[in-house]
C-alpha cells in the first residue's frame, strides 16, 4: 500500500504546537538508544501486535513511523492498519532526513524525562551530596535517612547500605514515617541522576521540614567512588505522611496547572473521541491488584515520570491519574504537567465497585534486542558509567539546541 509521508519539519511543527502525534521508532530498543528524536517513542516493528492497544488507545490518533533504512516501515504500517489504526504516516526520508534537516538526536532511553530532570536541577539548584560525604555520614552514624526511589527489584539487586525502598511517587506519602524527626537529613538516591533529582525536589516542593539532598549520581556515583553496596535488602518504607503532606501535594499540583475533576467530568473527557486520554493508577502494584477503578492501567507514579515515553507515546495527549490517597497522583501530575502534558487528577471514585485483577504486564522483549542501561546490574564497566553521567550532564544544552520540549519548572 502507499503510505502517506510527512516531512521532518512538519513533525517538528506538530511537536511545538502540542498537536497529538505518536512518532514511533520501529527499530529494536538497543538500536533506538543509539539516537532518536527527543519525543520519539520506541515500538519495535515485531512488537506492534503486543503493545499497540495498551500504548495507543485511540485508533485514529496520528501515527508517524520511521526507521534508519532497515525497511521496517511498510510492514509496520500494514500491521497498524490491520489493528484498526487509520492515520498512519511515514517520516519522509526516515531518521537520516531528520538528522540532515539539522535536528537533534538523543541517545539512551527515556531521554526526555532524563533531560527534564537535568533541567529541574539546573533551574532549581536541587541540593546533592557526593558519595564520599554520604559514606562519611553513614560511618559516623549521623542522623540521616537514605530513601531509594527506584523500583523495589532494582533496590533489592543493589542499594546504599542502610537505605529504605520508597519508590518515587511514594516519597511524600511515606517520608514522614521514615524520618519523623525534622532534624533528620533525608538523602534520596536512584541509580543515576533523574529519579533522585525529581524525588529530592518533590519533597522540597511539598514543603517537608527536613533538609533533603540527593545522593549525587546515585549508585553509579557510589560505585565510581569505590564505596560498597548492599545486596538483597528488603526494607520498605511504611505509609506515614509528614504533617500537611496531602494539602501541600495538592498545592504543588495546582501550581503546575493540574486540574482535579469528578467522575462525571472524567467521563466527559473520555467521551471526547478526538483526543487521546491515558488513564493511569499510580499506586503500588499490590494496592492496584486489590481493587482499582475500571479502565485505569497500573503505572507507579515514580516510574511513570521516568518512563512517560513508554507509557504514553502520543505526545499532546491528555493524562488522567488516580490514587485513593491523592498525594501520589498530585505529585506525579505536577511533574507531568511541567513536562508539557495536559494532566488531570480524578477526585474519589473508590467508593463504588472496583475491579480486582493484577496489573497488565507487557511481555519483555528478547534480551538480545534490549538496551542494557549503564546503571543496571553489578558488573557494569566504570568507563561506561562515567560516560553515561557525562551524557546526562550535557542534556540541558542539547534541549536548548533542539528547541521542541516546552518544559517549565515551578
């Protein structure tokens, strides 16, 4: 079939105008990570049937396909058409034309979330401490609490000694229980930089009384400083908001432009069939499985901010979040709004019949096609880790050159 084409400049205009567009890179993840447009989302051609329904809920949303000359576009377009997608185009000239037009290519995965995190740090001067200083505080038994904001499985693989697992969006909900003494210094860490910057700034934005700092460069920085990691830990932070946390989280969301809506208003949003609406439950998996509002997909809030390109590849779409306690949805929404999304938080909805089912989990890609993150596992080369940090440090300048992001920082 003949596939309509759209030029790189037209795609760029759609991104700047915040029109809906799913710019899909059809290569495998490992190749995608070598370079792609800022707002491109990876959907390997052989995974379209597995992923399309969850990631592209509106069948007439504008989809633009590209590869780097591998010849993947025609077959992928056929697959989308067979699944009922009606607005499928190809990027004229593919990735080579994008680059020839003078437009930026970004490396790695979740690139625009990571670039946003660097922008937050540069504009808010998010405080951090180097690994050596944090190690000295631990050795001196100082009044500190180390909160690891990665997924629990990442934490269990390796963690800073004595740290507690508190995945990103849970921080404002749980920090008060872990560090009830306002004189306790809270140290937030992830594997590298992004999640610890966002986590640290979340607590600061929400007005926690404690001093809050990030562990600079996370477990990568810790490893490069030749500090020992702990393995197999299972410490989890219980629920314990600090005083006023719920109201302050809502205020942060308000400042970012997030709107709170009723179930009736949410239904009206869903009825607007000319807009894509993503609906996410940002609680943890156990809470979701025990009972959730129908049609909401599970995506824990901290990971949603980090992986928004994977969760919501239609740039310009709307996002509706739910959380029975409110805090996690508000904090997650505040960040997504600053990343340029139109975000809503659902008020209530848990006083009626709920669905009881585990989260939907998409099958993992073939390991040979997956990009190995430089912060994964315990056997990563030190040179690769340092190169990764150097790349992150350069993202703010690359955002400036690219000029399409539309981010703001409250």
